[in-house]
C-alpha cells in the first residue's frame, strides 16, 4: 500500500529529482552567503586597520605639534614610536585579513562558487589601503 506519510515509501522520480535540485540550489546559496559573510569580515578589518593608521598618525603629529609649540629642547620619541607601532599593527592586520579572505574564497571556489571576480573588490581596496598605511608609517618614521 502506498501512503504519502509513510517514510518507507519511495518517492516518484519527478519529486526525487526536484528534491535533489532544491538541495543543490540551497548548497549554492549557502556558499554565496558564506562568501558575503567573509566579505563583511574583511570590510571590518579594513575599517579597523584604517582606524589604527589614523590614530597612530594623529598621536605622532599631535605630540610633534605640542613639542613645536612649546619649543621643547628635550623631546621624547615615545609618541612617534607609538604612532608607528599603531600603523604597523594596522598594516599587518590588514595583510593577514586579506590572506585569510583569499584563502576562504579559494575554498569556496572548490565548493562551486563561481564568478570569483565579483568578490575581489574588497581585496583590491584593502591592497590600496595597505599602501596608504605604508605611506603613513614612512611619514611618521621620517619626521
């Protein structure tokens, strides 16, 4: 006897094919959601790195300004080293985040993610902002 609620009863072929197609589509959508999640994580790292550059530059330049205004003969290099350390921390964190992002994209590509170029814009932005961070660090170290 064939019952619709009986788990032992095999499904007709059309329903079975539909179930397989739905499962494949759900897996594809899950991979895309994971790619977007990785992209959001990279954007968060970009925001954090730029904040570190900005704060490091501000600390170094503020204390340079204070020393200039006060005409201090005895000036500590501590604020410059702190600013430089913050910039280098931002650079290293951003490079590591990009490496992690690209490795995740590679893994998702192996799982069937297509059109990888659609997901590389944040990595390109991170590369440009890494160059900005390097320029900031050089600016701090030369002053």
